[in-house]
């Protein structure tokens, strides 16, 4: 296995174990065993579990950082806000394992550096979809559009139906909310 692939494989296996048994209950030894490598080989790439999760977080949230940078250079139009929501949904879907981990390990995430970092990104993104001078109910609609994407990414799996159709419906609801917020 090539060195770059080893790092990615460690992250994938660690995320699986964190999801299966929780972050706190997963040891570096268990990660090494699942990978069939020595603990020393694991330490070569990551010294701690937090190093692993930070690496995963950085890799999977890069599209979110790129979206925030892009949004900052765009005009504050309905079309821009709709595009932000479309791109955000794609970023969420690509990073679904990480966000599932964050949801299932909320107490742990709050204590890790990634918790605060993600919160800052989320706040920054919300600033681009709502107008500072808008009435409160329209700000709620804008923020709800973003939350609809979260809910759709993680909770729609419990609703019967075609996964792609469900994601299209979630995006449609988010786009409707942002359009309503803009009409005021």
C-alpha cells in the first residue's frame, strides 16, 4: 500500500470504528488491529486519535472552505444564495461520514478543536444566505434552508424512497425557503 493510501485508509477505518463504537471507546490499538498494522506504523502517520479526526475533518471540509471563499466574492443575489445551497448540499453529501460522526459524538466533538472550527464555518456560511437587515422570520427561513440540507443529508435515510429523489426534494425545500426569505 502506497504511503498516501495508508494515511487515507487509516482515516477511513478510524471513522468506521468511531461511528461503530464511539470516539471515546475506540483506541489506537483497535484501529491498528483493524488495519492489520502495528501501532508503530499507525504512529508514523498519526500520534493521537484527535490527529486522525483533525486530518479527516480537514480533508472532508475543504470543499466547505472553498464554498465560503467563493461566496465571499459573489453578489448577494437570490441566484448566488441558491448556488450556495446547491454547493453546500454537495459538500455535505461528500462529507457525510464525518458529519454522521460529529452528530453521533456531539459531546466529544465539542471538546475537540474541530467542533469550534466547524461552528465558525457554519456561522460564516449562514451570513451569506441571509440579509443583515431582513426581518427575523426571513433570517429564520434562510437559516432553516441550511438546516434542511443537514436534516436531509442525515435523517432522510430513515424515510423510504429513492436516495437521489429524497436529496432532490431536500434541495427543493431549501431553495423554496431561501426564495421565500428573499421575497420579503
